[in-house]
C-alpha cells in the first residue's frame, strides 16, 4: 500500500512544528515563577509541563521518522 506524498509531507510538517514550538514553550515554563517553590524545588506545574513537553517531542520525533520513511 502506497501512502500519498501529501500525507507523508503532513507528517514531516507536524514533526517540524513539534520540534520548533515545544522547546520555546519549555523555556517559558522554566522561567515561570510557578515552576519552583520557595526552596527552589520543581513544583507539580513544572513536572506536569515537563512530561507533556517530553511526550509531545517524542511523538513529534516518531511522526517525523514515519513521514521520512514513507517519503523514501
């Protein structure tokens, strides 16, 4: 079964979106005062966002690899 080039390109674009957007969001989360408590330890706010960003980047990588494989 052959996948249309448009679908493969969409996968690659989606991967690029994730790789470009989530690191910027990470920087904002790291600077947010809600990320650390008074003792400087990471809060739940920080931990939850770190997990969300990590999962999103992993999925973005997987989608990008799939997009490249289907293009080749």
